[in-house]
């Protein structure tokens, strides 16, 4: 009976699982934050990339390459 009591006390004092749980909660919160940012600014960033691509295609001359 004393061994069982010591086992329960050691399991109660073990904090390794609590640390892992805290890391999982932090990971989930960070993932939610990233998803919110992408949903909020994703369309705007995509529009900026399309606009920049169009500017490069119209303003940059790809036919003449410098020889070095």
C-alpha cells in the first residue's frame, strides 16, 4: 500500500505533462493568430503581388541582357 501511495505522490508532483500541455496551447494560439492575419490581409497582399508582377512585365525589358 505504501508503494502505491508513493506512486500517486510522484505522479502528482510530475510536471512534464503540464509543460507539454502549455506548449500545445501556445502553438494553437499562435496558429489561430496566423490564420486571422492571413484572412485579414491575404487578399490585400495577393493584390499587391499581382500589381507588382504587372508593373515588372510592362516596365522591364527582358530582351536585352547585359554581357559580362
